[in-house]
C-alpha cells in the first residue's frame, strides 16, 4: 500500500474543512511562506517562515495545521512557529492523515468548548 503524499493529505484536509464549513462557522485557508517573482523580475517574500500549511479559525480559536507524511519531520522554523503559536494561546497540530485531522478537530471541540462545534 502506498503512503499518501503531503499534497494528497493536504487536499483531503482542505476538502474536509470545506465540508465542515458548510455546517459550522469555520474560516480556513492554505497558508504558505516563500518567495514570489513578479513578471517585472521583482522578488518579494510571502508569509512568515515556518507558517503552518493550513490556518483555521473557529470559535475564536487559532489552529495551525502542519501537513506531514508518516515519516515527515518538522523543520526548525516549523517547530519555532509551533512554540510561538502555542505560547500565544493557539493550537498547532502535525497532521499525518485524514484520521489525525479528524482527531485534532475532535480534541479541540471536546477540550475547548469551541463555537466551531455548533451548527450554523
């Protein structure tokens, strides 16, 4: 059996969030940090290094989702971002499968009483 790629896991998580957002007040987006070159040749940085792959807001909670394969590892900048997010009161999860995404959201809902557990 083939292991899912990060792109496949990310697509599944984004699809899952889209379905959840139809029933619950959830805002999410794919966040990324990197560099972009314009047609004019200018280069500018986007995002903050180490930013989680997906950012979610529900019930006033900030949730960062870092997508990794079963063998993937966080970079030093990703670990720093996790520490900063958690120190600021946010949640951060390393997601390695659709099951771990569902477990993360179930944990947030059960342990925070987040508004994202209420139907629209």
